[in-house]
C-alpha cells in the first residue's frame, strides 16, 4: 500500500473517489425520492466556508489525501484538520431538524469520515485520531457535532474492507474490459463488407474518434447509417481515448433500431463482453406508479441499497439491459428497475437513451462523465430533432392556473407568499397588450414577481423542514413549487438568445415563459465534455443551419453521403395550381381532394396525406369522405391526443391492410421515425410547406436569427419546414426494391430556393 503523491506514477491504478467508494460499499437502506429540502451546491460551499471561519488559525482546510490499495487509487479531499486536538472533520450542510436526518445518510457520512481517517493516519503515521461529523444547519447557522475516537488499526481494517469490496468489483470490470479489447480486435462487420455509402460514413465516424472532432453527417435512408455509426465507434475503443458510447435519439423507434443493430454486431449474445444499457423514462418503467418512491410505500424501493449488490451483479452478467430485462431483474430481486438502470449506467460500455440524458441542464450521463472523467463518443441520431428539443429543455414556464390551484390548497403558513405572487402577477398584466393569439412579448421577467417566486420557494422549503411529513407534498402546491424552482433556475441562463412571453388562453390562465430561441451556446457547453461526436440525420441541408443552431465547433467535419435510391423509384409531382397558404386553404380543399382521389384510383395501395394543422386536416377530411365514398378506400385519421398504443395501432394497420388513406399532421408522430417498406406504403401527399406558425414568438426568433446569422426567414421558417417535408416524404422509399409516389401539393415547391433544398436524387416534375 502506498500513500501520498507517488501513487500517481503508476498508470495501471484505477482512480476512485472517497465518495464513490463509500456509496458503492457502505450505502444501505431504502430509496426515498420524496422531496426533502437540501442545500444547493453554492449553499453547501458557503456553509463549509462559514464552519472553516469559526475554526482557529492553525486549522487546516481541504486536505488532499490519496492512498493505494491493491489496484485502486483512492483519493479525496477531507474538509479540515485541527492539529491541536488531532481531529479530522467531515462537514455536511443541511436544512431542518438534526434529529430527523435519516440513519442511512448518517451511516454513509461516517463511512466517508472513516475512509479519510484511514488515509490521514496512514499518510502521517498516526496511531489514532478523532473523527468528527459536523452537521451545519444553514437556516439557523448552527453546528451539530458527532465525535468518535479511532485507532489507526481500526480505521485501516474498516477502510480495507470497503476497498476490498470495491476492488473485487473492479477486478470483474478489468477482466471484462481485457476480454472486450480482444473481442473488438477480432470483431468483423456483420454483413462481411460495407456498402459504398455505408463505408464512407463508417470511415468518417472512426476518424472523428481518432482526431477527437465532431462529424456532421447527412446520411440518407437506406445506407444503414445506424450500423455505420455504431460499428466504427465500437472499434474505436481500442485505438482512441473513447471509453463510452452514448447513442442518443429523440424517439423510441430510434432507440429500438440502435438496440437491434447492437444485437446484430454482438451476434453471440451469451459470450460477448460488450455491455449495453437502454435507459427508459421513469414513468414508462415504474412497477408501482400509484405508490410513493419511498421504502415505506413501494416494495421495490424498500431496502433498495441492501438488495443492490446482488441485483447489480446479476445485471452485469447480461450483455444487453433493455427495459424488459431490467423489469425482469426488478421482479427477481424486488428492486426498482428505474434506479437499477441508473446504477448500471456507470458500468456499461454503451448507453442508448433519449437526448435529455446528456444535454439537459442536470443530465445523468453528463454528470457521470464529469465525475468519472469519461471520454464518451456521442452518436446523435436524427439530430435535426435536437434543436427543438433543446429549446424545450432550456425553457421554463409558470402558469397562473397552477398558482391559483396551489393557493386553494396551501397551508396557512404558505398563503401569504402565494397571495403576493398572485397580486404581483395581476400588476404585471396591467400594462400588457395581447394580440389575436393572446400572446405578448415582455422586455424581461417581472423583477418583483421573480422575487416573490424566490420568497415562496424559500418559505416552502422552511415549511417542509418543520413539517417533513405534511401532505402538502401530494398537492398542486408542491407542483407549483417545482415549476417555480425550474423557472428560477432557467432564469439564470437567460441572455439575448431567449425571449420572455406571456400567453393568455383564458382569463386567470396566463402562462409566463422563458423561451429559449437559440440553444447553441448551451448545447456546446454539454458537447465540450465529450471526446468526439457524430451528429447524423437523413437530411441536413443546409449544413450551416444545423452547425450553427446545434452549437458545433468551427472545425466540425461535414459529410454528405449519396442516397442509394434511384429517381426511377419515386415519382415526385408538384401541384403548381394549388396554394395552401392560410388565406388560400378553403380554395385548396377541392383540388387537393381531386388529386388524392385520382391517384388512389390510378395506383391502388396505402397512402399517407400530411397537412399543416388538425383544423385543415378536418376540413379536407369532410370533402374527401364524400369523394372517396365510391372507391374501396378506408380513411383513417390522426387525432389530437393519441396514446402510444393508439399510434402503434394506427401504423400497424398499414402492415396488415391495403387501400388505406391515413390523414396526419406534418411534424407529428407519423411524419418520421416509422418504417413502412414494400406494399405497406405506396405514396405520400404533402399539402403544406411545413412553415411554423407566424406569431410574436416566431417573429422574434426570425429577428434574432437575422441579427445573428443574416438569414432570419430561412432559419426560422423555411429550413425547419422543408426538413419536416423531406422527413415525411422519406416514409415512401425505405429499401432499394421500393417504388412509390410523392405529391407536393403547393405551388411554392416549384420555387428555386425551395427546390434546391430537396434531395438530389428526386426527379421533380
């Protein structure tokens, strides 16, 4: 065993923090995800500083300690040491009553303190030491102290026991990673050889890993882009700094496609040393949705950390951890599948997840990347969706209807602060003038209202400190609290790339929104923690638009891969006599229906027709039903609030039936991410240019984009619209054997600035 800085000389040691070691080997008890007030990072730092200021001048602050045990390099920073009393302190900040701190939290804190004591005594050759847990209550600025005296031998035995637990686990990881390196060296492409366009993309993906750069790849449908991204990224493990792959996508279908390709790569699932995890949203994997996420309510949360050792071992033995396999493990070990998945994200090679797991403001994979100093390869599937998703992630709103619901149910102690918010909200409304859309832009978030929201969140935290079991936690009061917290956190991000607006759908139902317009800066700050990345989609034109709004670096490599499809496969026609501009829609209904009816009569099969809105869809539907009444065509329509099961049933009909006409909204669930090859889909009609609705927010976005990029109309309206059109049109030709029809039902598709954005392989006439 070694101590001190000399341990850094060995390149073979596995670094592990004291905190991570203690949480892995000493954490016990149940999950408890009920909201409990806890200090922010800034409050914690301030609390530590306050305690240190109360100490004598000889007190040593923040002692860096390291120790080697077996193949581990354990390191951390002890909070303080008093040489006169030979006392090493571990400081914890908190809110509330000291006596109500959970026992399992206190046990974990003692584990950290004992590890530091072992490291300190070994480094300084001390025979004994006093350890102190100092709990500093931030509200009253009061210290609560627990002292215990230990010999060096006691601490060494304890520290080695925890370190041995971790080392046994780490040895499994080391063995598997050695096997993985050999397996990757021998790994062959599943189909023997790449297709031409697929090879071009795969080579670029590998080069991005080798150079630590970002690749922006326009990879059309049919080239096998999922496989072309995953296979070279896996190969990069052995020859580049890449040590994790995060495959990120916006849709469940994208995750499923990635998992299918990973299974194809790792054909011998039982023997492969590759470890893959699918992360699923909590509401989709929870086994007890009607119970609180706490040990006294949910059996899968009860004694979670005591069950975790065996569940983690069983999970690690499985090459592929999907939603289904995590659920099965959960039932076997009576453990929460969602938090088991979160735990396993630390130990796998590849994580398949939604965008938000890396790019959100408090993303799991982002935090783990920083904590463990990973060098991940980001594979961003259908990256065109990330722009709008990021805008949503970095925006926040508070609704007056939620405020009033909270007021009705709030305890008396919280009524005053909620009344104040409501009064200041009414004052903020007085000077506002709403347009026809009942929306108006604000110069800034009302300062007095911001202060009132802050005051309420503070009052709510204090209330829960005093009444930790109060039923208010299960009412709209807590929901409004979380919305207020989120709003205030996002307020810290607001700059010129935001706008602030007030909507008024109905009186007393106003919504105040911090709306992100250009997410580039915030996305770039997340991307900076990755070793390299490949952003890819079937259509990324123009590349400048995506590079700028996605926040990609200047040295980003752009690749445009040729489509494997031939113009003869798709007949593309523009109806130049139709305008679907808002003012012309009534006149457009009859000619649209005439074209659809004629096409269905001439070439029978399944078709999809896309419209700009539900309102326009319903108007066309009425006329279509009359026109098609004499034809053997079944008309089905997308509804406003279709569940996931309803959407699956809608698409499933295309694989089982013929002569279907599906009416859907462009940009919705059916315009991308669905695969209908062969006879499942014969053609598509698109009766819109896909341009976003003109309103004050979109116009402000246009002005801001004009100011920054000198292409306001194109960035705000044209490029996003055409992207949706091409995605919807891409449902027709899915393989090189497919043939079909595409009708673009608007005269603007013939304009040169629009036609140049359409795929090169289309033969438009």
